[in-house]
C-alpha cells in the first residue's frame, strides 16, 4: 500500500508539473521570443521481486525547450536583411518624394526661369519682363538652397538615428553578456537542465540586435554564446561586452562613422557595419544622399557657369557689359571649400589645396581622395566610387602646381605634406548652398549684344569714306565669344572701357583685283592688326561663308572676343565697320542666347541640358527607390516565412495546449484515484483487525 501511495504521488507531482508547464505555455502564447516547453516523463526504477520487477511510478526527467537553432539563426538573418531594407527604403523614399515633387523639385523652377528669358527676348526694353526674369531666377536659387537644406536635414536625421541605434545596440550587447553569465551560473546546467526562460530572453535579445546590425553568433562553453560583427570583431565574449559608438567622420566631418571600443582600443568599423537598420542607414548615406549632394552641386555649378559666361558677354540696358548673373563658381572661398583635409592628417602638415572648375560641361559628379606617400610629395588621386587611381605623380619643388582632371584642376598652392595625409576632393561641395543671384536691377540684365556691324565706313587703304558698298558682300551681326583673355582672365583690349569698343571701330577693307579677294583689318587708330598674321591680306572666298576674326587665342591679333560671318563678293574698296552697340536697347541677341541655354546640351560633355541633368538625378533615385521597395517586400516575405517556420516548432498552439491540459488533468485525477484506492485498502486492512 505504501508503494501504491508512492506511485500515485509521483503521478500527481509529475502531472502537476506538466499542468504548470502547459499553463505557462498558454499564458506566454503572445510573449515575443518565447519557446514552447514540454515536460519529459521517465519511469522510476522499479522494485525487483521473485515474480519480476514492479514499477514504482513516474518522474519528470526534464522540461525541454522546443527550439531549433537553425530556424532561430534563420530568423536572425532575415531580421537583419529586412531591417536594412526597411531603413534604406524609408529614407530613399523620402528623398525620392523630395526630388520628384512638383513643388519641391527643381524642374518647374528651371522651366519657368528660361521661359521668362524667352518672354524678355520678345520685348527686351520692358522692365516688367526683366523683373520677371529676376524673380524666376531667384526662385531657381531658392529651390537649389531649399533642396540642399532638405538634404542637410535628412543627413542630420540619419546621424540621430545612427546615434540612437548605437545606444540601443549597446543596451542589447550588455544584456546578452549579463544573460551569458546568468545562464552559465544557473543551477543544474551541468546536468543538462537548462534555464529555458534565460535562453529565450537571450535569443530574443540576439534577434533584436540582428535587426540593428548583421551579427555572427558562436556557441561557447557553459552554454554561453560569443557575438561578433560579420568580419569577426567581437561584440560579446562570455560576460564581457564591447561598445559601439559614433564620431565625426575623419574624411568628412559633416558625417558620422561607426567605432568599436573594446579592451582599451577604438577601431573604425564602418566597413563592418552591414545589414540591419544601421547598415541600411549607412547604405542610404553612401548610395543615396552623397550622390544627390554631388549631383545637385554639379547642376548648380553648370547653371551658374554657363549663365555667367553668356551674361558677361552681353550688354545691359545702360550700355555696360553684363557682369556675373549667378555667384562666381571660382571665387577663392569656393575653390578652397572644395577640399577637406582628413582629420587624421599629421598636425605638422601645412598643405594648401584648392579646386578650380575649368569646364563645367565636362565636370563629373563624384568625390576623390588625394593621398600622399613617401616624403610627402608623391601623390595618388583615387575615385571613391570606383576605387580606381585616376592620377598619380610627384609634386615639384617648390610644390606649387596643378593636377588636371576632366572639368576641374586641383591646385597645390603651397605648404608641406606628410606621408599618409589625405584630402577629400569634392568639386560640387557647397555649390547648391552658395548659389546666389548677382544681378540686382532690371536694367543690369544684359539682354543685348555689345557689338554690331554695318556696311560702309572709312577705308584706311583708300583714305575714303564709303557710305554704301559697291559689291554684293554682306556681313551678319556677329557672335560674341568672350570679353576676357582666356590665358590671363583679364578684359580684352576692346572691352576695357565701359560703353565703348576701346580699340574700335574696327574696319574691314577689301581688295578685289578681279581674280583674288583679300581684306585687311584696321583698329580705331587705323593701324592694320591683320598684317602680322597675313602680310598680303586675309584671303576671302565668295563661294562660302567666311569667318572674320579668329575664334580662339591662336588666331593672334585677329582674336578680339567676337566673330562675324561674311558672304557674297565685295567690290574693291568696299569696307565694313564693327563698332560698339550704342543705344542698342532693343537688341535681344544675348537674351535669345540666354533663353536657348535652357534646351542647349551644356552638361555631361554636351549630351544633356540642365533639366535633363536634374531628371537624371530624379531617375537614378527613383530607380533605387523602386528597387528598394521590391527588396523590402521580398525581405518581409522571407522574414514572415522564417518566423512561421520557427513558430511551427517553438510557437504555442493554444488548441494543442488545451488538449494537453485535458490530458494532464485526467492523468492527475487518475493518480489521485490511485492514492484513494491505496487509502481504501489500508482502511480495509485496519478494519480486519478490529
């Protein structure tokens, strides 16, 4: 009877444990990371008799945690992928909406600006039309600056998210280390009795950490785990935890870089931060925001440079040459602002660099690293996007020199450089922020051309003045090339005095002997300026279009910054006069050229106009946004699949648990009945002795 009571008691206790475990499963059905637990029964050692072995009841051998490590790891990996894609998609969608919006983008402002120039060309004397040009130009400036400011705000938002993500990651890292210690010190672990609740908590912390960054989990002694970044840098070793952090990027102080502090050492781990939210933010910064900054700056430079060049060779309403339309792209401040010294450079270095834009139509969008080696005079220029070395060499002594690249020159102004010194070269840096409108008054818009040509004039060859020529020769109104000497950037001789052609009027005098036709060019003092290049006169062909005056500086004295076309057959003694466009207030030639810049291919080596260049930026971000959306949808599906697979093993099925409750309750009641039978037998035995 004592044996029967003991058997019943073991059944009660064991099934009570099973009921408690099942109840715990049910109450934790919605607990994140909880793994279903199961009681494992085993038969107690029986009592041997001559007739055989008689059982002695049941025992709880273990409370098993139902978890598949492969599925748990798969959930972590898919959480990393989804966390990265979600963060990337969220930020790049915001950028896409900004650039592509009708009211927030640049396209509408550019179109309105060039349309206003076209309207002004139709009535160049109208002050309201001129005011509209200035208003629309200011709107373009405002859009550039607003977009740049939005980029900055998004960059700061990313930095804040990075800092918060690092704080969250460090909290999880410390929690995992503490759980490692608690698990290793848990009673019964040596006998295989695992602290299931602690294991669940640790797995959940690991999953949450994987949402932030890609991690590698390795089992260790004492049922602990070691956690590292994807390249092997340790985050958790046993109960020791490293610390992630952020600091200003040494290359570009406007951005953050990730660091890892462990054992007194601090390492830059930007290249190791992959996957998860932090990896997604870093990807957006590198693949979305940086290219957008660079491309917007390049468009601002191209617009400013092209408009400035055309406006400078025009004439305003008061007869003066047009000046800058937008801010000078090659001011000393702008040139030096395109170079950022690396924060890790030697303190002793005094090197001074600047970047000059030489050809905005050939200027690429991008960033380069200029690094020095050896004795500090050997250099290498590396394209950050491709990683390729695009220029290398050695600085002269003294170091003043230029490193020529398509569209820009890196000017070494002086100072000393040390081995290992690096400089960020960013031609488009701050261009969108610093663009501004230089024309303040309607009268200052240079919509006219400062030169004109007419038939007749004084002929120094014949010393006579001819009002009407005798031949059929005709001359057009000319094309302005520049008012500056391309070699010195100083004003050409003819444009040094305001409101006049300083070395004019120019006379083009013809000689026609019936067989050959030549002409000579005289300046305002009747000095022949063509003699040095053409001692016997400049040949003229009446069967084709003849270009008068050279188009480049190699034309010698015949380069005057303008060029005319002549056709027909001039008679002997015919003369044409080139003079300043006095009172040419109704002239709209430069206005038409300014308006034509809206559709002229002046970017990417002459393959795109400004609107197309901006559309290329919008398209690039749009494609990346679409791809990101597809990736985030795929990542979400994969995570749902792996989560469902884990739940099929570790998740709590309430219907199943309800069935188990009935099962264990029946077993519990039956065990109690066994004890009741034992008690009845004992009472019957006692009654037999009364």
